[in-house]
C-alpha cells in the first residue's frame, strides 16, 4: 500500500482500498481501515473531513465503539505519532 513518490498516490490508495474491500467480503478490520485512512490523508492534496452521522443509533454497536476509541487514541497521541489529523 506504500505509494510514496507517485504522482497519482491518492487515486492509487483509493483503488487499493476498493480492491481490498472487494477481495475481503467480510470487510476490513480496524487496523486495516486506519491504515487506509492514514494513507488517504497522507496522499490528499487538501485536508480530509470525516463526518459520522447517526452516532447515537450506533452507540450499542461494539465495532463502532472500538472505532471511536481508536480515533480518540490517535487524537490523543497525535503529537508523538503523526497518523492523521483529527478534529473534534
């Protein structure tokens, strides 16, 4: 997935992400998802905004809770680990 130095890095990351979703019918685990989010943010020419809708209806979903916990962890460690930028 490392595409550094290529002119069309953003498009390549998105295509790789799409192919990975098609290949893995069960979906991606959170580690893989965050790798792709990091790659998209790294390759994008402009800042990326992540909007989450219906968060209140997903409050009982453990995968969603884990996703939010991981987002929070990356936000807290943003000074030590430049994964991607988040705003809350």
